[in-house]
C-alpha cells in the first residue's frame, strides 16, 4: 500500500490517514487553552476495520504527535491508543501533559455541545 498519506484537518480538529485519497482513519482532538500553553486533547483514534493490523494507526499517531509537538502544543493523551503509543515512544513523553479533571470536564462539555448542536 504505497498511496498512504496523513494530513491535518484543523477545521474538523483531526488528523486523517488516507489511502488513494479516501479517509480510512482519524485521530480526533479538541484544542484546549492550558494555563501555561496551548494543548491538544486527543480523545479518539480509529482505523477502518478492513485496514486494521497494518500499522496505519501508528503511522497516523506519529504524524499527529510530531506535528503537535513541533507546533509547541502539549499532548493530552485521553485516547487509549495515543496513551499507549506515547508509552512505547518515549520521544513524546516531554510533550505529554498529565490528564486533569479540568481536561475531562472540558472534553465532556465540548462533545456534549457538539451532539446538541
């Protein structure tokens, strides 16, 4: 599978992985204004089932975390996959921000507002 690309789609607050121009997975986040610096709460990562087991989620996570870190934005790993990925790739630990109740409350409110709207 050589026609794989990863792109940032800030309007939808997500990173997308595409095969032949079709989105087959995403790492979704919410922007959070942390006290000391901007942060990005990653809360969901998914790859379409038919593309599972090919390492595509890892490729997506690496690009998402690289771009986030390079932009000077803290990584809040609420998503279990992103949390596990950071645990296996210590180069991201310095950019990771510990999850706080404020992060979770913000995320709950943001997601609830989206479903109401």
